[in-house]
């Protein structure tokens, strides 16, 4: 008998059925708190690992007029959501984990999730030291839940990747590609060592700005390199959206540079250490059949890498967006999908469940981040629930689990004598407790 069942039996014998009902309500409340915790954040990353969605990092923006601070999410914690079982798991990992960070990028390679760069809250011991951009890479092993900091060598002596946040990253074979972002310029003594077609556009008095640098981290050799880029190279930008197929084709959409938010679309072919870019839709092309320029949107590979789903973002007029578009990766044609429109959402993350054929939109805000809070305009910044975009009817497995659990009393005798595989019986048992939260 499980621990939960023992507790229920004890409470029923001592306090009656009301205690069991209260226990169930408490579990549901805890699950709702965990769902809110996963979604009340911006600047985070969410990524699909096997059959689950892993969420890490970011921060919560305070709604209080008298409190302009931001609460960074615990850097040692990941929240794991199982799309089939609808369960949340909070895992406090060990090892050399990152500092609290927003605006990082994440990729999966084998059993490791790599957290790349970002805007970091640095500490000296337990004392806060400063906020700054980072060029550090960390890896979380999903089998052991142990973090480690990557200490790579460089192919160019004395040269490091530019420190940046709101950049993009993708993985192909054993290489992680890191593109663009916002942060400090190249060091004066090393700026001439980067490839000449990499550019930087300055912004603030402190010298930070946008770049289009591309750096490769080779997982096998633990080495950084700067590939040669050819063709129509994207201009410097940050907060763009990218996807990479298993065949090494990269699609890059939008982003921000200076005061403009772009609607251009690029495709690149990855060939060894060379990257060939082609501009499919220039930023100057504005027609109803194309998405308008934006930053802080999400682009997600779906349908066995045949299409990519674009959602939301922030346009050049500082309007939060709520439109959904599908990009056909063969014809490179955009298609507006109004049935997938939900609420406005920007600076969110997205993840795809192939089993469920759904895209999950996680976190973000629905308001203009640059508009100040005033006494007559108190803003509830965060979205407290994920949006789920159904790309096709629910799969048979999901429907069968739902129906079985709704009629479990009628089916109990059959389940005891059935020849169902143990894995499927375990799924049914877990799905019956889908409101639970697991702490590791």
C-alpha cells in the first residue's frame, strides 16, 4: 500500500471522510501553486526532454508600485511538466549550478540540458555583487540531476564569446551554435580577431548593444570556434526566434535592433564550420500575408519538423501580440492560423509534445513591459497559466486515459484481471493522481 493510501486510511478511520476530502483539496491546491510557479516568470527557458517539458530560470516581475525589484527564480531548481500525466515535478539539482539568470538559451544534447549565457545576478558568497551579462555555459545531467560548469578551450587564443542575453542557440550533431544577443561590445584588444562579417550595433552610454556573432561549442572536443558565415548574413539583433532541423537547416525570424523590431526570415545551411545564410523575406517587406515585425516571440518545430509555429511577441509599436502562424519548412510559406490565437503573450517560452501533438506556451507577460506602473494603473504582469495549442485532435492514448480514469469504478474488476502491460497500468495509476506535485 502506498504512503498516500495509508494516510487516507488512517485519516478516514480517525477523522472520517471529510479529512480525506481535505487531503485531496490540499493536493490540488499544491498543484495549482506549482503551475503558477512555473508560469509566473519571464526570461526563462523551457525545452522538451524526451516526453517531458523542463522549465528553468527567469524572474518574476513585481506588481507592487512601491517595489520595483525582481525576484529571480532559484537557479538550482527545475520544474518538470509531464504533458500526458499533467503532473508537475520540482527538482532541486546539485553540483555547480548557474547564478540566477534571465534571458539565457537552452538546448538538449543526449541526456544534458545546456544553459547558455544570459543576464546574471552575480554573488560573492551569499552577498549580491552586481547584475551583468554572462558568457558561461552550464550543463544539467537529467539522469543524475547534477549541474556542472563547462570550461571550454578557444580556437582563437585570448578570445571569448561575447557576453550576451536574449540570444538564440540550437544544436546540430555534436555542436551547439550560439547567435546574436544583447550585451557589451568585443574587447578592444580582441575585436580584430573575430571574423570580419560579425558586427556590433551600440546602444546605451555604457556601451552595450546588439551583435550578430556566431560561435560554436563542440561538445565532443570541449572547444569554442567562430565559423565563417557566407551569403545574406542577418544583421545584429536580440530576442529573435530560431529553430534547427535534424538535417542542419536553421530558420531565424525577427528580433530587435535599435528601435526597430524585425519581421525578416532567414534560412541557413550548416556545413561543417561554414554557415550559408539566405534572406527569404526582407524586413522591409510588409504585407498582410506575412507576420509583422516583432521580438520576444516563440518559434517551435512541430509535425515531424515539417512546420514551425510562431506565436505572440512584441511589435515596433510596443503592442503585445496574440497571433499564431505556421511556417511550412519546405515551401517557406507563412500561414495565418486564427484558431490557435489565445491571449497576448511576450517574452514567454514554448515547447512541443509530439505524443500529444500540442504546443505549450509557458510564462511571459501580456502587458507592455516598458509602461510604468502608476497609482491609477496597477498592472498584473504575469500570465499564471500556460496556453495549450492543439495542432491536431487529441491522441488515442490521451483519450483512453481520460475515459478510463473517469470510469475507474466500473473498470476496476477488468483492470485487475486484464493483460495490460505494466507500463500502461502505471500510466493509468499516475493519471488518476494527475493533480499531484512530486518533490525531488
